[in-house]
């Protein structure tokens, strides 16, 4: 199975969380549609069929792709 790049997953999670918070405050059609779109994309990116499973899979994948240390980074 193809796996989404961690940066893509992190962006999708952030967009989902932001839209979910907005949806909780102001339930309108535009926000609901955008939330549905990002939910669908998360499901496709994680190979799941529902948003709960997609969120769990994306978070798990992001945790497992973190390097043990950041020694590979250039010194600032």
C-alpha cells in the first residue's frame, strides 16, 4: 500500500482539526463541505473508510516516522 508523505498527513490533520473546531462553532454549509472534503482525503491517504480510523492511522503513521533524534539537522 502506498503511504502518504508525513508532511502531507500532518497538513491534512491540521486542516481537519481547524475545520472541526470551526464547524463546532459555526455550522454552515461551506465549512461542512470543506470538512467532508478533508475527511475524505484523510481516508484515501490512510487507506481507511471512516474518519475515526483515518485520524488514528494518520497519527500513528506520523509518530512512527519521527526520527529517534534530530542529529541529522544542520546546526544553526
